[in-house]
C-alpha cells in the first residue's frame, strides 16, 4: 500500500502455484513477497492494483509518490516530464524495471515516468535498502519494478476514462484505457491500450505573470502518449510457465520554459519505445529452477529546438548552445537475465545468475539523419545469493561482480572522421547482507549492510553539454555502503514501518566547475561553448568526489477504524540529507552539510479515507515538502519554496462493475514551483477531474 505497509498483496497480483510441494512464485516479480519463503523481503513496499484504482492514479510516478522515501517532482522543467527519486538518489541512481526488465534509456539512464501508465499494471514494488542482485547493476538508490497484470478469469474486460479541467469548459487533458484478458488454465493472454492527450495545464490564479509566461495556461505544455501492451502466456504443466510480452509506447511532448528565466523551445516529436521480452520459469526438480528474461528494447527520440523562440530572462532572443538543438537518438538494447535457483533444504536456498546486456546509442542529425555519435557497450553482472532461516532469524547474503566494457566509442565531425575513441574497462563488486528477526507473524526487524555500485552513464562520460562540458571517459564507478535498521508491523488494520539509514559513498558523481569568469575567451580555453549566467562564463566536468554520505529516516503508519475500516487514516514522513566532499564545487550540498541541493530535507504525506457505505468512498491526499536550495552562481545558495498540495476525490460503485469518480487536484490552488526566482518552473494550479471505470 502507499503509506508504509510492506508487501501488500492483491488478489490480482500474478502468482503461479507450482505444485503442493513447491512455493508460490511470481513470474513477473523479482523480489520475493511470500511470507513463507526463506528469502521473503518484508521491507519491500508495494502499490497494489487496488491502490491504483482507489487513488485514481494514471502513471507510475503518481502511483508511488506517497511511498515513504520517494520524491515525485511534477512534470515541469525543460524535459516536460515527471521524475522520481529515492532517499536523495536521483533517477540515474535508481533502476526502473518492467517485470524485471530494465527500462531506463541507454544514453543517460533517464526516462519519462509519465509514459508508464497504470492501465494493465498488477502492482508496483519499491526496493530501497537491500535490492535483489537479479536486478543487476545501477540500483544504488533502489529499484522500482512494475509488475504487469496477469488475468485470473476466463474473460476480463476493463474500460476507463478520465477528464481533467482547468479554467475552460472543455478538458485540458483526456486519459483513456481499455484492457481485455483471458485465462483458461494452461493458456492466458492480456491486451491493453491507453491514450493520454494533454493540451496544456492551468497555472495557479496566484501566479504572477512574467515577460515570458502570462497568466492562465502553461506555454508549450502539451503531452501525448499512446501505449499498447500484449501478453501471451502458457503453462504446459504446474512446474513451467512462459510468457511473451510486447509493449509499444508512442510519445510527443513539449519542453517547458522557465517562467521567469526563459530557455530553449524544445519539442519532442518522437519519444517512442518498443520492448519485446520473454519471461520463463521452470522447475526441473522440486528443488532446482531456472528463471529466464530475454529482451530486446528500442528507443527512438526526436528533439527539435526552435532558435527563434529561445529566450533570455528579459524576453530577448538567446544564442545559448542549447537553443538550436536538433537531434535524434536511435538506441537499442539486447539483454539476457538467467537465475538458477536451488532449494538446499526447507530453510535454505541459493541463487546464481548472470545479467548482461549490449547497449547501442546512435545520435543523428535531425535534418540529414547522419550519425554524429555511435556508442556501444557491454554491461554484465555475475551474481549469487544465499538465504537461510534459523528459528526466528533469517539471513540473506548477496554479491555480484559488475563490469562495463565499451565496444565502440566514435564521435564524428562534419567530415565523418573519428574524433575520439577511448574504450576502457570499468569494474567493481557489490556485497549485500540483511538479517531479519521475525518477532512474530505480525512483526519483524531487519538490519541491512551492503555495498552497491552505480556505473557511469554514456552521457556522464561522453556528453559535451552543448560545448560547456569537458568529457570524462575515465569516470570511475560510484558506490555506497548502505546501513539500514528497520521495523515492520502488520496486525489486523494496523500497519507501521520505521527505518533509519546511512550511505557511506565513494567516488560520487558530481559536476565540478572548472572555471567561472567574466572573460569569455578565458573560459573558451577550457571548453568550446561556455555557459553564461549572471554575466559569468563557466565550464564543467563530471568527476568523482572523494567521499560523501546520505542519511535519514522514514516512518509510515496506517490505522483503520470502526467496522469494515469505515475510516482509514495514514501518514508517512521522510528525512533525507546528502553531502559530497573532495571537489571544488559541492554539487550535493554546502560544505557544512546543512543543505541538500534541489531536494527537500523533509517530505510528509497524509491520507484520509471515509467509507460511509460500501459503495462510496471519500479520499483526501496531501503532501508537504520543505524548501529546496540551489546554487546562486556566486559560491552561495538561493532558497526556493516549500511545496504543498491537497487532493480530494470521491469514488462511487454503481454496480455490475461500473464505478464513477470525481475530484479536485491542488484544492487550495497553491502556486507551487521548483527552482528560484529567475529560474523557476511553476506547477499546475487547481484542476477538476471526472471519470468512470468498468470492470468485468
């Protein structure tokens, strides 16, 4: 569930009972959430299908935003997409997976979380401290695994529609979904389609207009997405299950101006992703199993920049390097994950496996389609895990050897000549251990100690940032030793989770300022096209900071009251601090460690659910985030604003599978924004919504 309950399950979660002597196994899951299993992980926090339906969430960013330790930033900034962070780690330091298949982009390990709609999703699992080695490398801050829906009945049909309104009589946004599935024993299939079409979003009535952004609707805030999902599965007998899956995402969106700072006018005419993957689980004996994930993924991205609309803060035309950006990313990944499991005896099991993939990134000129950059690399993780139960104690130890091997690093100039080719092998190991103390069937305590790796992305090593950044082909692997102590309680209608954590980080990725001067020619001696801000020219480089840390705590509680949980109250709170040391510019916080940049130290969520009758629910959801701090360009810090939102909704079941819903987002019409004056991005003001859902 969303507010601190660990390992919530749903009758719609896909599970395969192998036979009377074998355990329950979820083909699409990675982490084990069955309490009877020795490697069961109670610290996993799940968003179930029921949660998605109850809170009217439309994409995974919305669905997990109320999980303790998770920060969801709304769809603003130049990329025009929502982002997710976990415990101070940004999107490039956490992993996004679909049925255990990695979904982050090849080049920069970023993704549009808004593209992953909840239509056709069974549940979402969030790992924070300990993360299964099956995920592979790059889960330093945690992992988010989307588990697709597996039909349970001979015929299942779902239809949904939602309309969002701002200040207009016609909707600003339309969201639609349709799904059909069938399970006839040995065979099953599921097909889903969804459509999102947003023309704009309304700014708060308290927003003060600027030269760039007038009151009313946000400029260039359109967003369109079409997604199709297909799943076909077969269970030839009770010990084998296989499914073939295909997903096609077709996206278009507008990049957003800073409301008082200007910036580029960007349009993504293509933000398309196709993923074909095979899942398999086979028990050869009651003790020996093989889990297989084979996948091929493509990403096609066209970014068009309009020079005539690129603006400075005063509304004048800008000549910054990013203004005329016109590029195509044509990427693909071929990967294989094999996990061999062996039940040594009833209270002990082991897993061994390999997670390997070949990534190809092609950057092309949007006009000529000529290849400007060709990058290919092989990343591999060889892993093992051992789990054992000793009375009320359970222990899990996992380790891996991770390496990244560039296969082809070509940068081409106007004549097509190779400009730079610097292949290197980068490797490291990870080792994690977690000890569980099961106090009783309702309570458990866990302690985690582990070292995890985060491999540098192609962008971090080879991007020139429109000429303002020096490349870093020798960037080393970032790693952290994680310590976590947690307590979980699930007793009747009472749920409580508490965790404190500390990450001792080495070789942190930070962006160092190489030079900052008022002399443009002096800066050009360091980088080709220095960035300009407040009259100063700067050049940057990604480097490894000597050391750093993140630490914090989380608490989540939920309590039901009266018969049938007529009233449910829930809340969670997270505190996060982060600091990097050993480089000139402190990229994550001030030298005294009291500030964390572009990230709130405090995040609080609360919910109230009132069910006066079985068919009617009233829901209130609220989020409060503390202020954020940003660099001011002069060695100091600017202070942003805190964030608050209150959403209200009502769900009414009409009967025979049909329900209607309506509500309001940002009830108080608060003018929330990220950034600081002179470089701020304002979120949506008050929005009304109405919709329906039919399930058969």
